[in-house]
């Protein structure tokens, strides 16, 4: 059942029993920020809450309060009365085959979202799941939004808007950020933890990945590749590749950047970034993925050569139509 913000607020306030909060596998800033924000907020509402992810919190986000409460599991066997899934619409994209909960709620902002849960709220026009969560929280009990809630919410908005630079940023986003700063958040504390704690291994990995830079579709598509052995050679963590796609995207004349990541042999995670001419959410959806018009992704099993052939043909068709 699709809900409005007010209906979602009323539903959350009325939730009883054991509540599980989870998000998508390989969680990013918006995923961690929204789920942590709700964890702290629901605790203040007196709810019994647990946080379980498929994958660990990335290193660059471990400064957020409550990350030590996140449990990582291959499978969820414990029974819950409710599951709240943030920043992803399909429960399978959490990485869990099944989530044993009597009722389910999705809070998301992806344009390709097609929730398979009991209740959902999806607002594709908003900057992030964190921003949407903040608006819902204000409708419940705004005085409960303290620093512990505001810090992860602010961080998720910051990361999902590219430090307020992406096209999903508007005046409302800045107003929300301003209100969150009034809760006692230090912007430099967030920035320094996110961007000034890089390990040397990240730059060794970047060197290897940038050597794969190549072009397709008359140089309108720039792509880079992270092979599994690169992680071993650089002794780097998968999350340390965060932001690498911005390098090919920044090249003059390039309309779409693609990042192929092999984290398991023969399994590829593909990230797409557009400068506006191509709706990469549409492209990703054709491959079983999703996202936003200018930022999307999908997973693929098979040969990289075949994947590139299919993807570049699809992107060429989209570019010809614009």
C-alpha cells in the first residue's frame, strides 16, 4: 500500500513489537544514514529496534553514532513484527533471501522503485532517503530529532547529493541541511571523517583502476574497471572504490560514465553516471537494476566482454535519441 508522509508518520508511531531496520547490501551514505537515523529515532519513541545489514558499514562511515550496533549476517532467522527497509524497494536487494517479519515498510527515493512490501513511501523527486526520513520524523515528534538522529541524516544527504552538487539538490535540500545543522552538527567534522581519512591503499587501487580507462560510443561513454585482483594487489577494501566513477564522468565531452566492479569472480556490479542527456535509470532497469536519472546501477553475472557489448549498444541507442 502506497502511503503519504502523514500516513507513514502515523504508521511508524503506531508500530508495536520487535522492529528490524535494514538497507541494501554494500550500503552507501544514504543507506547507512537513513537506517541509523531511524534506529536512533525509534529508540527515542520507545520502540524495540535492531539493525541488521548483509554487509559491514564502510570505513568512511564508521564515525556515525550507532554503527557499533549494526549486526552483519548472511541470513536473518530471528522473527520480527516489523521490518523497515530504507533506500531500497526490493527486499531481495538487501542481500537476504527472506526477512522473517509479519509486516514490512519501505522508505525510498529511487525512481525505479517497485516495492514488494505491505506499505511503502517512495518520492523520486527528493534528494535522498535521508531527507524523506527527516520530513516524516518531523511529522511524528520533531523534538526527538537530536544530534544522534541528525548526524547520520545530514551525512546521508551530503553523500547522496555529492556534497550538495548533484542535480537532486534544491532549495528545500539546503533548508533541511540548515535545520539539521541547528541540531549541533559540525560540517567540518562530517567532511573530515568522510573525505580526509583515506588509507594509502585507496590511492594504490585508484592507480590500478585509472589505467583501465577507455572510451566507447564515439567517446561519449567513458568507462573504468576494477578487477578482483586489484583489491588484492592494493590490499584495499571494496568500499575504497567509492567515488572513482567521478573521474571518467569529469572528462569533457563524456555524457555517461561507467564503472565495472568485479567483487566476485564473474559477477559484476555496474555503476552508471550521466550528465543529463541519458536517463541511466532506464538503462539500468533494462539490466535488472535501477536508480535515478543521472545515477543508477545493476549487477550482472557473465563475461565482461559480453556485458560491455550489450551495455554500450543500449547507451548508443539512448544517446541517438537525445
